C-alpha cells in the first residue's frame, strides 16, 4: 500500500526532479564507516536506514544498537535483534582488521577510510536484489551480490586483489547471501508494517515568502520557503498566472530533526516585474488544494500606508486643532 502510494505520487507530481534525490523508501540499509588513522587507531560509525529515515543508531564503544523509533525492531524478537547486534559488533572488529592485515599487499594508505553499505529492498512487495558494497577512500571498491564478490570498474588492481581474497570465504559468503536474500527482506517487511503509522503519515507544509540577497541592481530574488512536510516528494513553482516561471531555482530538500522536510525555491526577477508572481506548492498532504502565495505588489505597501498612516495623521491633526481651540 505504502509502495503504491509512492508510485502514484511520483506519477502525479508534474515535476520530475523530486524523484532523483530520494532513496527508495522500500529499502533497508546498514552503513558503517571505519576510519583508520594509523595502525593502532580505528574509529567506527554505524547506523541503519529505512529509505532516508534513520531507524537505528549504534554505540561504537559498547556495540549496542540504539532503536530510534518504537517500531525500529520491526517484528523481530529480542533474541533475533541481539543476534544482529552481535553480528554487527563482530563485523566492526574484523572488517578493519582484514584491511590492516593486507595493508602493504593491497598498497593501502593511512588515513584509511572504509565505507560499507548492506542493502536489501522490495519490489512490488517481493524481495528484490540485496547487495553489499565497500568503498575505499570514498570510491567504490568491491561489491557482493548473488554469492560472489566483484571489483568495481574503477577499483583497479586493488579491487581485484580484495575480491580474490573475499571470494575464498565460502562460509561467510553463504551466510551473507542468506542474510541478504532472507533475513534482511523479512525484517524490512516487518518494519514497514510496524512503522506504517509514522511512514504513511501526511504532514502539511507551511509556506512563506521572503527576498534573498539582491542578485544585482534593479533585480529581486524572490524566495518561497516550504517547511515541515512529509513525505518528501513535493512540487513548488514560481508562477505568473498559470505560467510556470522557467527561471525557478530549486534548492536541496533538507531534513528537519523531526523527520519532516524543508525546501527553498527562488526566482531572480526585475524588481518592477515582481508584482503578479506567485509561489505554488503541491503536496500529497494538501488533498489537491495547492498552497498559492502571492508576491505582494510593491504599491500595496503604499496602499497600506495610505489606509493606515494618513487617517492617523489626520486624527492627530484634528486632536491638536481641537486642543488648541479649547
Ligand atoms: C594514531 O592516531 C591517533 C589519532 O590521530 C594518535 O592520537 C596516536 O598517537 C597515533 N598513534 C600512533 C602509534 O601513531
Ligand atoms: C545468481 O547465481 C545463480 C547461480 O550461480 C544463477 O543461476 C542466477 O541466475 C544468478 N542470479 C542473478 C540475478 O545474477
Ligand atoms: C515478520 O513479518 C514478515 C512479513 O510480514 C513475515 O514474513 C515474518 O515471518 C514475520 N516474523 C519474523 C520473525 O520475521
């Protein structure tokens, strides 16, 4: 159901660029970063993510998992979760060790940065490809899929050597394969179900307008802020009447701490052409009713002045006149 909703959203949203920057919400990934500063100093960081939502943190000192949502354990039992915790802890110790042991053979260098991502996903509710990827110094090195390790095209001789070694660990690879094709998708299914109240929630954005730093003499940068929405896909456009403004610049969609999103969309216009422009916001939470904010016409400030200040001055004048007459 959740998946269907997203497919619909992507189809319904007229602007395509929102799809590119969000991770498939039906994938579960565990990531770990090992930083080896020298032979005796290693630091590990690990976390687990459902799409772009972090569900589990990790205490690198104790090796304990930190569950960030009440449903972060999905439908796994305490024992099953402890097994996963133990596996991650063991991995965090052994993984950097392998690289240390082959330091000169693989021609590695300190400081050494290793990144690992273990991913499984669902497609149309069925388990799809699961894989594990390892990067060295920020570039893909090797990946594991379907029982075997393969070098990244850009990994060079280093990647080939790593693959050759990893492909000899038959038992480990068998276990990894089972994890990726069974345990992980099973956990993911349970997780999507346990967390559906939060995952399928709809939170309405707030929107407001401002000006940004002046792009140049006689120009204005109009900024439309859209804040606090969930889920992530959103369409925001500067319009004149029904006409989309081609110069609309879309910022990155940024996360709020509560899991909702923020987006800023700007337009550089000649000051005298700003009147009559509006910012349109379309989001699944709005039930088809776009938010439309009009850029106030410059002379409306003058109107406010006339409507409020002038009577005040007249009143004050009248009061003064009366007071003098008395
Ligand atoms: C390893 O690096 C850490 C952190 O930079 C440093 O404190 C430590 O002295 C280094 N150890 C050696 C043996 O170089
Ligand atoms: C995975 O490996 C098996 C056996 O080697 C093969 O039959 C299957 O087609 C492979 N699947 C994919 C998706 O590569
Ligand atoms: C958890 O939910 C999934 C999907 O509904 C199911 O396949 C699995 O058997 C359940 N239990 C465990 C312990 O994985």
